C-alpha cells in the first residue's frame, strides 16, 4: 500500500505490516495520451544515471515517481539537467 505519511499514522497500520517511510512523490504533469511513448522513460533515465532508486506508479492519465526524501535535491538537479521543469508543489 502507498499512502501519505499524514494519513498512514502508526495507529492506523496493522501490527507487523512492513512500513518504509521517507518517500516523496513527483507527479508527471498529465494527462498523457496512450499513443505517447517514452514519457516515464524520459523521466526515470536521468534518475537511473544519477543512481537514484525510484518506485513508479502509473495511472490512466499521469505517472508518479516516488523517491526517498534524502535523494530529492540530487533528483531535482538531475531532472533539471535533463530538461525537466519543476512546476510547483502540492500541499499535503
């Protein structure tokens, strides 16, 4: 299960359930038509080159890439160098 740390508080997690905290989600601004190829690849390739582990989630109209918060600055730098732009931040 993937959920916000604000929602998945310790009291809401089953005993013994594996939990890994410290992730942030980067949203690829969509929607992207199904005929468009390489969108996610163009985003994760610079992260792979920078040795940044990712967890990708795709939906019907956009993609999310989760990275560890400790890698955020390095990821933003690698993505900027590859031509990606930071559009803003969502609250929560």
